[in-house]
C-alpha cells in the first residue's frame, strides 16, 4: 500500500495530553522517541540543541532539565525559577539556554554545564515565549503583560521594550536572515518588528482571533501563522500582505512549521488532523488523519523526510512527509494501481497526455530526459494533441518541448517571478502561464 505522506508509527507511552515534541505530557513524563526517554515532571516546553545532541525541557515544577538526546540520559536539573517554566530555547551555537517563566523572569544558563548565568527581570506578568536571534546576540521574550522585551544575550542587559499589542503575546519568531521579529498575540494580530532596532514595521491583520503560532520560512521570504479562527495564513513580510489563506481545518490551528527546504508547510489542528501545503502555489497537498484528538504540535525532521505530530490523544505520530513517488489510482474504483519511484525530491506537478498513454511529473530536480530549467519545475501540461509539453519553473521561464524528440523548442522569458502554473487552451492554440504575483500571460 502506498505511503505518500503516509503514517509511519504511533508512539504510545503517555497517559495524558501530549503538549510538545520530543514529547512532553501532563502525565509528568518527557518522552524522546528514537531513542526513548522518560522522567521529568509536568513538561511545558522542549527544545533541541542545534546539533541535536541535547534536549532541554521546561516544567510545571519550576525547573529546566537537560538531557543527552542520543543516550536518553538526564544530565542536569536547572533550578532558579519560582514558578512554571513556559518556554525554552537554545542559542544558535548551542552554548547557552534561555528559559521563560510564569515568575515573570528569564534565566540564562550554560547549556553545557547547566550553570545558572543570570536572571533577567523586566516583565510584569508571565513570560510565555522566548527566542534567540539567528546570530545569538539577542533574545526576545513575549509576555502576558502585552509586551516584548529585547535583551543583549552576551551581557544579559535589557535593551528595549516593544509595545503595541493589546493582549498577551502568544508566540515569537526571528527570521533566519536576522532582519525581523514576528509576534503573534491574543489581539488577533501579528506584529513585525525590526529585529535590531526594535522599531515597529507593520501590523498584519487577517486572523479573527488569537494568533497561536508564527514561523518564518528558512529563506525568510515567507511568514506562516496559525490561529484560533481555524485558518493558516501565509504572509510576505516584505509587503506585509497575506498572499494565501487556506481553509482546510475545521478547528483551531495550534501549530505551523516549514519543511527544511521551505517548499511545504505543515499545520496541526484541533480538528484532529494535519495538513500539508505547497508554499509556492498555496495548494493543499494532503490531509493526514490518524489522531483521535487535537493536534497541537508539529515538527519536520532536519532532513525533511519525516513529520512528527503531538496530540491530546496522548500519542506522538510519525509520518512519511516526502516519499518522492507518483501514485497511480483507478479514478472510478479509488484503487491503487501502481507506485512510480524515480524522483529524489518532492514532486510538484503531474499531468497525463491526452491519449492517456504518457504521464509526466515535475520535481525540484530536473527530469533527466528534459533538461533546461535552472530551478524547480513547478508545473507541466500537455497540449491537447499530445505533441507538445509545456513546463513552468522558478527560473521565471516557460519552456515548450517536443514530446517525441524530447527537445526544447522554445524558452519563453516574459515573467519576472516564479512561474506557478501553465496550461494549454482547449484548442491548443493558446498557452497561459501564472506567476507568484498572480498575474496571467497568454502566449
């Protein structure tokens, strides 16, 4: 049976709600799956070190635990907070760890020895989110006092307080290029800030209720947000406009994550499902069903091959997020006919020839027999008579191919941005191409 975006395994072990990944649960255990590890109490937040060798967990027992993620061994318990630890984050070099707490403070720790470095005071209410900047020089913290604080991570000094939200700050994310900081709030907005100066750049309106999760794409070109209004929004941080607002979930979107290559987004929802989305086209790729309760945490593996999800059904599920195959199905019976391997990266488009005898698939990698594009092939289509094949690409070009000789007949350079979709008219006399700007060209 094919497993395109298939369910690999359900990891059982918790007796109450799983709240985060590697997995933390209200059953007072911390489980790290493959390898497995247990013990700690009331986990609220987990974070891997950049090299994946260590795991930090924050707990309702006011402590932070450090773990060897390879051996599954407890290394140290870090004690300095006087209330629940709500959020933990490693510095990019893995040498420091920051924790945010309901005691209104942040603590800086030596991530190798577990030694307490400093306690940072400034918030007047619970700290709900912490994040390191990509260069490791700054820390951002979000709070129930409606503010964000910026800190010098080296000196432990408060730099600035960012004000603007009218409700608690639920989530924070630095862009990988270090230019922006995004904050999601209970006031239904996302604020974009200049990460260096703390200047407010833009307010993103689009959600109808709390913005639960925000995350940047690896190339910093997109910002994704999940909300209590059941939607996931994809934003262009340069313009501050929402380009895509898919509506596939029937309940709150509790978590969003980009794949490491930035081509897909995974969203977990309280409707018990995960959805996969194509970033360039905004198309819904797949709905992953397997949980019996709310999905509140999702994460791609570093290689992008697996997707993990944590749920209130007390399980962590692992999914095959990228098997790079084409599946053939009987359209009348819904039966699987064959699985066609061959691609080494995600398949973005497929199309049959008019006579049904040929099938073409487009991938991030070039098709071996049709070479010419210098970037990802995003869309392909046959002419009605089957003599021609058209392909659109992220190299901003459209190419026409002779399906018999497999030779490129023409390269059409009329677009200035990624070509998302191509199609022939019914009579085959006109070709239409669509770009990332949503503009159409008739050729």
